[in-house]
């Protein structure tokens, strides 16, 4: 009986352990499947980052093979590790960033190596005072390097901090390696050669295998930011004038886009810095006016700040009379619509690299709508008093600033189109009567308010006498 009970207990323990092993394997399998799915999803959403990982691995493997084969042939030896370190440090996401870091690394290596050789040569001249001179020069140079880094952080915003670190490391490596000037020259030559090997491999791979251009990213970012402002104005019209049944969807998606524009300065400056190092490619010729994109970015953020002011001031429950709301709704809708069209056309002109000449009409119509709205407010103020126009007057002023910002963006993009030789596109199907049709729509509230007016003024300095109330202008 004891033997049978012992066998049954062992059998039960075996099944328990086997069950636990199966559960562990099942959990590992589920974790592996979940991890694989997340990797596949990330690859579909970020193909450029996957390409970057593959390119970096290829560059690293290629440099390692070169270093390994040269080591077998007694080439550079341990100094060959500098080429591997160069790939690790220099290989960045965009071509411009790789060019920037590569050139800085080569220059820093040359200067650091030259200074190290000079210090060692000076020490060999005064052999009887070798140790004091070495310590004093080392101390003074490190102090100078540190001060230069601090000055660079203040003036250049850490743009060349990497170069100064490489400069210091190369200098210290050269002066601590050997005391013989002949060997120092050989060491400096080996370091520079290995760095050039790593830099060349990084540049060739980044240009010819799925290149990522910082200039193209900057171009798309500026156009996208302007488009986000246009989307906000479109969503604003939906939210406050109830023009669509998709109000809730618009509130959650479109109306928050301008906030990302306010925080795009750092990205634009970084991309502009890297874009200036890139060679001519695609639609972007050599010496493309990249700095003009920063000016457009500043004006875009200025417009976004005006939109933020508008968004913080307004709420959907502005207390105005129904009659007054009906009178201003058409003007406000026209003003928003024309500004939205102008921003969309500016964004499209940047994307397609064409002159934004057709945008003038929409800006002109938006400014005309602002003037008409001011005129309506003035008449209502004279008839009903200050309290009747108080809720709308600040909004009108904010909209006027937004339209001014849109006009500045248009002028800056026009300057970019001239500097970058954008294509000229003839305005299609534009008849001279269309601007007047837009004005006829926005004048109606003025005519309804006061029937004693003998004439109405249009912003293009045309005047029409109203002899008959039923006559179409």
C-alpha cells in the first residue's frame, strides 16, 4: 500500500510539474507573439525608422568586417576601433545630420591631433623640464576647452558641442600615447584614416540607401503647420456657427491641431541646421533658402498665438441677441472661410512648390469682410448702445490680427517662391466678376440694418448707387 501511494503521489506531482511547464511555455509563446505583432505594427507605422535600423546595422557590420580583415593583415590594430566608434556616434537619422557630425568629427580630429603633436614637439625641445611643461600645458588646454564649450552653449546653443568633445578626446589620446614625435605622427595618421573610413561608409549608405533628407522634412513640416491652422479655422466655423453635424468629432480632432504648431520651433531649427549641410537633391537645389522656412515658421506661430487667444476668449454660449447674431453670422462665416482658403492655398503652394499668387483674392475678401463687420458693429453701437456689441468687438479685433498674420505668411511664402524658383501657375477660371460676387454676399447685413444709406463702399474702391432696393448690385 505504501509503495502504491508513493507511486500515485509521484505521478500526481509529475502531472502538476508538466502542467506548470505547459503553462509557462504558453505564456512565453503569447508574449513572443504579442512582441512580434507590436514590432510588425511599429514597422508599418514607422517604415523610415525600420530602414534606419537596417542601414545602421549594415554600416556597423561593414566597418567591423573591414577592421577585422585589417587586423588579420596587421593594419591599424587597436586604432581601427575608431572607425567602429565613428559609425556608432556619427550615423544619424537624416543625411544632413550625418554630414554635419562627420565634418565636425574630421575637423575636430585634425585640430586635436595637430595640437597634440605640437605639444609633444614642444616638450621634446625642453627635455630637462619635460614634466612641468607637460602638466602646465595640459591644464591650460583643458581649461580652454571647457570654457569654449560653455561659450558655445551660450552663443551657438550647443550646435558644435559634439565637435569640441571630439577635439578634446583626440588631443588627450595623442599626448598620452607616446613621447616620440615620429610615433605620434603615425598615430595621428592612423586615427584620421580610420575616422575617414567610418565617415565615408556612413555618408555613402545614408545617401544611396533609402535616404532621409532633413530639408524635405522641414519643407513638409512648415506646410503641415500652415495646414493645421487652416483646419482649425474650418473647425471653428463648424463649432461656433453649427454648420455641420460632425461638431463633436471636429472639437476633439481639428481644434487641437494649432497647439502642436506652437511647439515646433525647436524641430524647425534643428531640421534647418541639418538641411544646410545636405547636397542638392530632388526639387531642392544647392544653396536652397532654408532660412526662409524659419521666417515662415515664426509667422505661423504668431498666427497660432492669435488663434490661441481666440480659442481662450470664446465659448459657445456668447450672449448676443438672435437678431444681432443673424446679422453678423454671414460676415463671420465669410471671414473665416476666406482665411481658411488662403491658408490652404499657401500650404498647397509650398507642397507643390508653386507661386501662391491666387491667394491674394482670398486675403482681400477676408479683409473686406472684417471692414464690413466693423461697419455693422458701428451701426449697431449707434442704435442699441455699447452693451450690444461688447461680446463681439474683441472677437473682431482678434480676427483682424489673424488675417494680418495670414497676409504676412503669404508674403513670406511669396518671397520663398522667388528665392527657390517655384513654378508659375496661371490662375485658372478666374473672372473679374468673382470678387464682386463675394462682396455682394457680405454687404447684405449692412443694407438690412439701415435703408437710408445712399451708397455702399466696396474695398476695391468701386461704388454702386442704390437707386432701387430691389435692384441686384
